C-alpha cells in the first residue's frame, strides 16, 4: 500500500525528552507520556476563524501564547509494549524508548509530528520488528494522488507488510480499542486504553492549545482539516470522558493527560494528572 502525506516539516530537536509521571490503570495497563518537545507553545495566530475576538483569546493565551507539547505514549500491558504515535523520533533518539522492544505502534493520524519518528534520517525504519497500525480512512485519504507529500508514502514503503490498517471500533490489542475521532484529519483516531472502569482516552490532536480550547471548544487550529467536524468531535470526545469517568490524554496537552469536567458555560475545565 502506497500512501501520501501532506508535506509537514519533520524536525529533529536538540531538547531532551522528558517523561511525565506514568499512571497505572485497572487491568495492569501502565501509560507513560514522553514529551518530545518540552517548552513548546502554540501561538494565537494559529487559531483563526472562530467565534472569539483577539482580545478575548488573549485572556486565555497571555502574550498570544499557550503552553503545549508533543507527546508519544508508551503503553505496557501483559508483557507487551505499545507506542501511541512516533512523534519526531526523539524518544528513540534520546533512548527513552527501545525500538527493538516495541511490539506495535498505533498512529492517531498521519501528520509529520506523529509519524516522522517511524523513519531514521536516512529513510530506513526506526522500529525493526513492530507493525504500524493506522486507520483505513486516514490511509485512504493520504493515498489519494491529489494529496501532496511523501513522508507517509515512504513510511508505507519502508515498513512493507508491517504497515497495516484498521477500522474504527477494532480492538487492536487486549484493552486497546480504536475510536472514531475524525475531523482534525479524515481518519483521525483516539485510542481507549484499559479493561476496568478506570480507563484513558488518548485522543490525539482533538485540541492543540489546552488553555484556550478546553474552555472554548469552538475554537479551531488551522491544522484542522474539517473545522466544523473538529468542533463537534472535540465536544463529543470530552463529553465521553466525563460521562464514563475516563481520563483524557492529548498529544499536545501539557503534562499529557488528566481529568475534565463541565465548566457550566458550554466549555470544559481540565485538571492535569499529578
């Protein structure tokens, strides 16, 4: 299968990867977030076309900036090690992840800060044995000849038979279920982790600036391909976590994951895990 990706620069950062505090979920699932880009910020110019004025957004983004991150998540369960997204590859480069010990990689979507780390700088694979799983709608979208970019095409070619697709609702490993999170991209996926009541939804890029978008979920980043659907899905995924008592995680949320509740004003209040 040959898949194309919209050109997104894949940058290697000199910053060290650091780990937020891991958490153990019911069923023996340990989830460890690794930040590949400590100190990252989202700037206000990335959020245009929403209902808020610049002055209103500044109340949530002092100086026109909001703290952010680029996380990959290591999930360990039943003697297996899984990786949610591959980031830029710094987790491997800085030896926070041993690629030879990863049993499978699950991709939320095919932007460069999520799949760039699948390849080394010379274009060969970073993971010698692990299969790479991506949703079929996401795969089909980037396969379209009208979609520009070669990164995902190169990933698919390099991984060959280990490049695999899944459908929403599939159980990819015991206690790891693929959840429809489309909007940010046409096949954007969240992963529900755990087998007991205490679960975590790793929701990918359901938002980009937590300080702005949790309380104001109708604001979108320019990265969202379908803004209307992104807003609908952002609210839906957050509400799912509230209704079920799940923790929520995001690739760009400072700290990686936490809990969320309604703020009573049409938005949400997020509390990072400590």
